C-alpha cells in the first residue's frame, strides 16, 4: 500500500480512538485505556533500547516508579502543578537512566540485564525504606488531577492527553529511527564493529537510547500517578519491569508498531481471561518463552509474514519501492588523501608475536598493497591502524597526526575508512540503509532535530540519500538497493561494504582482502573500482592475495612474513625479489595464483 | 446456575461482572472452604432485586493467606440477614473482587465496582490497602467499612463515607504500652513494626503513650513485608537490652518468623501487640516459655477472666465461625475481630430506619448511631469520629490461653 | 565489630557462593547465564521442605530426592529454552529472555502449588539452629556445617575441572566448534552441566531452608546475590565465587547493623558495581581479547 493510503488509514484510526469514548466509554474502560496508553509510552521507549538497540533492560519499571513518585510527591507534598512536575519526572528518570546505563558500557549484555534487574529491586526496596520521602508501603495517596487553564482534567481529558502523547511519541520515534541515529542503533545491536568503523561512538548512541527511553518511562510514570491517584511501592515490583519487556517482545522487538500491538494484547487478555487471574503470570511466562523460540519477531513480525503469504496467495504483485536514482550524473568530488606512516609497530598476543617491528610509508593519494602468507600479520596491522587493537610499541601517523590510543570511531572520523575480511553488514536493514550508515560521521543533525523532522534534518537526510545512491551506482548495486543486506551474495556484500566506506568520504581507505571469493568478472570490476577510487585522490591501502590485481592497480607493495617486513617497493621490484618468491609463492611459479 | 441480578438504578452495565463472578466462585482455589450457600442468594421464592455490596477481598498474593478468611464475620451476618428477609425485603448479594492485598490494585477495583452501580463496599483488609481504597471511594461517595486499624481511617472529616468498625491504633498503642509500663513495671520498651500504614500509626500511638508516661522507646525496628527473615531485626532489638517488646505485626508468616528468631536467639521478653500474635501455629513452632508472656489486643466481649465469661450471643457466634471455618487455621481471634458482622447489622438497622438505600441518607443516619450493642462492643458514630469502638471495650488477652478449652477457637483469657 | 555479624556473613556468604557455583557450572560450557537459577534453588528448598517437613522423610533422603527432581527440571529447561536458542545462534542473547521466561514459569508454578507462605525446615540431627557461645559470638552447629560443606564442595568442583572430562568442559567454553572437531559433544556437555548445576542449586536450597525459610521469595533474592558473587569473583571461577560470597555477605551484614537491614540489597549492589567498574571481569577473572 502506498504511503498516502497508510497516512490516511492512520489518521482515520486516530479519529476513531479520539471519538470512541462517546460510544463505548465507561469510567472503568477509560481508566484501563489510559493505563494502557501509559504502558505504550514506556514500551515504545524500551523498544528503542531493546528492540532496535539490543540492550536488555529489566529496570524500566523502576524508571516509571521514579517518574510516578516524582509527580506524586511534588504535587501532594509540595503543591506543584502537574506540568512542571511531569517535567521533573522526565528529568529524574533520565538522570537515573543515565546512571543505570553506565555499567552497560564496560560490561556485556547479559551482565547488564542483571544489573538493571538489581537496580529495579534496589529502587523498590528504597521506595519502602525511605518512608519520610515516599510514605513507605502505604504510598502517596490523593494525587490531584492536572489543571489546564483553570480546568481540572476529567478522566476523558486524561485519556485524550494520553492518546495525544502516544501519537506524538510514535511519530517522533519513527522519525528518529529513520535517521542516522536509528541506523547507528541497529549497528550497535547487529554489528558493533561495522558501526564503529563508520564512526559511530557506541557509548554515545547507547546513552542516547537509554536517556530517551528513560525520559519516556518518566513521562509515563507521571501519567500513571495522576490516573491512579495512588502511588505505592507495590505498583513497581520487579515483575513490572519484566512486563514491559514482555510487551515489547510480544508485540515485536524492533518493529515500530510492536509496542502498541503488544500493549493492546497484554491488556485485553487479562480482561477476557479474568477467571484465570491467578494463572496470569504463568501464562505470560509461557507466552514469552514460546514467542522467543518460535516467533522472535513477535506478533507484528508474524503478521508481516502472514501478510506476505496472503499477497502471494491473492496474486498481488510484490511491493516495489520506487527505484533509487542517482540525482545527477555529475562526477564525484575529488578527495584530499591522507598519508600513512607506520614506524616500528609491535604486537603480541599472549606468547605469540604477531608483529615484530613493522614499518611502512604510504604517500598521500597513492594505492599501496600489503601482501604476505596467512598469519603474517596483515589484518592485525590493519586493525591497529584503524584502532581496533592496541599497539604494544611503535607509532602510527595518519596525515601526520598520531592515532595511537585513539578509539576506533575517532579514527574513523579522522577520515579513515575500512572494510573487513568478512563483510560486516547489518543483515536486517536494506542495502541502501547499510550504505547510508556510512554517512554517519558526515551528518550533523542532532537527535532532537531528527525526531522533530526539522527542515535542517530533512535537507541533510536528502543529501545523504543522494550521496548513497550515487555510490550505490558507482559500485553497480543500484538495482538491489531495497533488498535486505543479509540476502545479498557474498561478492555483492563486499561491494556494498566498499560503498558504505566511500559514503563517509574517507581520505584513507583500508581494504582487507576485498577480492577474496570473487569471480573473475567481479575481480575485474573490483580492479576498476579501486582504480577509480584512487583517481579521486583517496589513499588506498589494500591487503590482498591476488597478486595480479595488486600488480595492476598498486604503485607500491609491502611484503610481510611472520610479522616482519620482508620487502618493500614497486610491484615489479618486490615480486622479482628472490626471498619473496621463495617464501611467499613457494615452488608455484608465476604471479596470479590465488591463495586465499 | 444462572444469575439474574440487575444492577440497581438502571446504570450502564458492563455485563461481564456476572460471568466473572460466577467463574471466580467456581474456580476459587480453596483458601478456606466456603460453601456456595455463602453467596447469600435468596431462595427461589423471593424474586426481589438483590442489594449489591462490593466485597474486596484478597484471594491471591502474598497476604492472601493472612487476610482472605477475615471476612467470615461478614458472611455470617449476610446469612442471618437474608434468612430474616434481607434489608427491606431485598437479599444482600456480594460482588467480590480480588485486590491481592495490594494497595496498587485498589483504585481500579473501586472504579470497576462503581461501574456496576455499587454504593456500599466491605473491605479491603489492611490499613495501607484501605487508605488506598478510600482515596477513590471518598470522592465517589461510596459507604465503606474496611478491616483496618489505622487511626487515620476513623477520621470522619477526612473520610466521611468510611466507617471503622474496629478499634484503632491509638487505642491499641495506649493499651499495649500501659500494660508493660504500669502493670508489669517495665521501663525499657522496644518496638518491632511492619513497614505499613498500620505499623506506622501503631508505633506513633505507642510513642505518644510512652511520652505521656515520661519514656521513649529504646529501639524501633521496622521490617518490610518482603523480608525473608527477621533475625537481624530481632537481634538488633535484643542487643538494645529491652525489658519489654511491642509487636505491631499483622501477617501470619511474619509473626512466625519473629518468634522463630526469638527462639533461636533464646530471647523471651514479655510482649504486647496486635491480634496478629494470636497465631495457634506458634504452639508447634516454639516452646511454651516463648509465648508465656505474650498478649494481644482484643475485645472484652470475647474474653473470659476469673470473674467473667463471654455472653451467649458471642458463644453462638463462635459455633457459627467453626461451622464456616472448620480447618481452624488457628487464627480464630482475628477472624472474630472482623468488623463486617457488626457493620452489616448496623447498616440494615440504619437503612430500614431511613427507609432508603441512598448513600447520603444512610451516611447521615450512620453518623448519629449511638449506643448500638454490637457483637464485639458498643458502637457510636459522630460526624467527626468514625471509629465505632471505645477504648473501654478492648483489653489485652494472653496468647497462650488459646490452648484452653474455654477458648472455643475465638476467645482468650484476659491479661492479669 | 560484633562477632555475630561475622558469623552471619560467613554463613550467608557460603550460600551465595553455592548459588554462584551453580551459575558457573552452567555457564562454563554454554556461556549462558541462567536467569532461572534462583528459582531452581527455591524449588530445591520447597521440594526438600515438602519431603522433609511435610512428609517427614529423613533429611538426607529428602535432600537427594530434591536434588534429583530439580536436576531433571534444569535439564528440561536446557532442552526447551536454551539449546534451541544456542543452536539458532551461538553468540546471540535470546537465552536472556528464554531463561527469564522459565524463571517466571517456575516461580508461579511454585506459588500456585505451595502458596506464598514460608515452610520451616529443621536441620538434620545432630545439627541444630540453636546458638551457643564461642569466642564472644553466637554460633549454631548448623551454621558451621554450612560453611564447611561449601568449602568442601568448591574444592571438589575445582578438582573436577582438572580432570579430563573437566577439561573438555573448559574446551567447549572456549570454542564450541573447535571442541566439536576434537570429538567432544558440546550438546551432551551442556545437558550434563545443566543437570549438575540444577543439582547443586537444589542442594543450596535444601541447605538454606533451615536458615532462610523455604518460600517463593527465596528465588529473586538469591538470584541477585548469587550473580553478584559470581560476577565479583569472576564468572566461571569457583574459588573466586567463594571469596566474593564472603565479601558480599560481609557488606550485607555491615549495612544491616550500621544503616538498617532494609539497605542490605542496596549495599550489596553498590559493592558489586564498584568492583565491577574497576575490574569488569571480577577480582579473579581474566579478560578476553576482542575478535575483529
């Protein structure tokens, strides 16, 4: 269905929801609907963090608690108006969320899940313990309804407020996910190395996701407090946090509408199964298990698959998004290549010496190859230049500045792009989106302007899209732009990865065995591509086994063997060097025998 | 069994209540054996509109085993009233909701009951739970009696529609302290308190009384309901060197844990406190010297002494309780202390006096109830004071006397 | 410092170390951290309490039956919730949610079967929970037994890992596929490890019951403290878990007496976080190199 039809349907749905209370509303139903809307807010935030970002947080219930208590205490004990109290709630929850996020940066995912669980329990305990502040087990009673322009909000008004907040949240979230932040977050989840190589600071993106989801939880807590008028520690058990995870997973983690579907099902089911009240938790646990095993993409995922099958069965054509056309055939701008200088670099892994004092120089704008037998340390060297491994000794200068000790994403932002031995794609995203990831460091829009789709953000996004389309064309993948990157054959994934690196306008491009596994035809194309990149002015360092390719496109070569430089110079010099011939090519004479 | 109730006053109806209530009755997980007769439906001959009362009672959750059977007094009252023709010819019918003894669940339950046109509610149990509930029933103008001792709930100005048909924490605190200080001549008093509204208010009342007597508590330990054991709390109290201990404990497991802790630390101080201490399971759990000097607050009407004994009305009641509750989980005293028996009988009296079920009229009439001789004590209400019982009607009784055959399950011997 | 605190700390710490050891045994060949571990301990306590207190069987018989029952349940968990996820993706984290779901299921089944009230369990004769004075501290014979048994178990398990089958387990932990190539069956090892981990969890529960009461609340509390001990000691390192358990027990005891017993969990948590932030792999763990 076209986006026009979709928008129309969504508007119609919104209208129905706003008007529904006049037809079927009772106090109790409004109560439940408002509560469900509050849950959706949290779930949307948690979906950002968990569904898209892959971080399992079992502590969001505690963040809702903080928001709810902030509003309750501020309005009951200190007579604040609701609106500044709600802002306080969001700030408090964001602050605690940021603190909760800190361990995530040093510890792995499941450690983090347990720590957030512990957090939730500790907050729950403190809520009861700090009786003077929180009124203990009895809780804060009598939270007043918000007042807007002198008019006290009724249950109906509250429902409308909640509904409006939901719509705004979903809209903002859709915008954020479609922007560079959404891609970077998926990178964090599916391939952190790829994201880092594209200049994404994993720490920053995770923190962004945390703070946004925490703020939404806080806002939800504010809504919760005025709707229930009573806020007690019992509202916020550890189970509460797990509920949100369940809603996200049930609906479909990583799907925009997942949280909505999940919350609706989650709320409707107990109402229908009221008789099984005491079995409720057991049913939820079983549902969660079942889902994770058989439908990891939740209800929305299952619906998507079902919809595809239905379309096929009905004979409807597959939906093709509009083709990606490079906006103009203008030539790509030249690049100011960076020079690379490696001096005496050493690296040991336990007892094994990977690099024993390697030095090489690459002049700006030239194409240089590093060759050598397997295990000679080529990839290790690349990893150290791009910052993924720390150096034991020596220096590395890019464009005359040292990159030793810098985080890999920082080095990427200095204009160093790279590809990997095994292409690192984000399989769930389209080829085009993967390539757009490469534009991350070039774009400047803030998360806020992305969320609100401000004109400056839209302009930037259009420019990046044009760039990406151009490079897509450049590597010859324009016709596969909208396919899932995971579906691409190996050789084309490599090309896509190169395009991704190019979108970032690298001044030094590191290619790790780009020719491995390519057919002869693809090899030719690769050669042309690298030559074209070189002509743009980019400095290219390529690790390769295909010596013919190397001889054709490189102006200089370094040969490594067992972590030391064996020979260095032009291809002709190096490949006729007797030691190189003996050590590397062995008894097999001639250039062009692949040994990948 | 079909249920032909119609909600009164023609209000919009959910419909699902009937089905749900039926299913809940059918699927009840036997915490106490309630017969279906306890639904209180009138016999087939009487086709009058039933009078619906909300019944908020925990059947699931951590505190269900401590609270769920405390409504038996109410069931007995309903049976008696319906057998006599109901209220103004209308039989009482209960619309029951499970609040899981969680303050968090109360607002939604009240809204649900409101939606079914209910104007009178019995329950919930527990001061924290009740405070949460009255926050919604008060603006909803619903007449309510809860099983909660927190003195705040007797405030007729703050909660004009709530009637506390039990003694309150002010009275309990007074009695518990005075016994230890004046009767037993002890000076160093400590308090073990559950972290709930009941516990807070009871401790506050104890402190106030101690102050009047020129004393301060030597140590106050507050434990959360989720505490896995009470060893450290009891240990802290013991090390403070107390002569006497006051225990504001209202849940069965906590009472057991407290005495276990005292037993393993071999510390047997004299104890006064809440009627949650009247736990017959203690007889198996700890040696006799542990409970030789333990006393809880109770109604005089349910006590015997060397010179007095409970009346015939109370003895008949004891037999009825046994009929409803044969397994005798050994919490007969809290069961008997239930406010619902007297509340429902007073309600009947007031409604038939006013010839109206309208809440405002009923409230006015309730506010002027004077000298009503209830089962448990004399009931008086004023517009400002909604605590029914006066301090003269309560006293301390010994826990260990539960073994005496005169106990008949619910009586105890007055403290000497 | 009050010597009673030390006694309590050692006892509690031993129990936490045992929970941690259960985690470690499961973790070694699978790299899966079982969120349902606390519930396995609780199940052991409840089943043991049922056999010993409610049915009156002798203590050892009840303990062994409990261990077998829970070990079987752990095996079931592995087959249903862990193996399918691992087979789908050896490095994914779907097992976080599946083991969490299993935890919910266990906890609620126990709640439905046994109700929320704690069951008291008496220690086996001749041990008892009555205290007597030693060097100014109040100790019970049962507490001494717990500490001793824990140390013996830890040393025993460590000794096992030095044997050939033990080394096979370590191999699978390092590289599942490489181990497969050497003729080791990772699936079978995973199943065995869950079986044993479940047994140890049950034993922990039965040992803990006289001191901590068998009730549904036992699970979550032990999950977090056991995790804290395992993490602080270094995941996979049992001797580290023992020392870490004592540290955590001590932190708790000090918090209870200096601040208030309600701060125990917060204190444990704070100590764990501080240590982990300084040494993310625990006091005795080894960092792993990243693979690019």
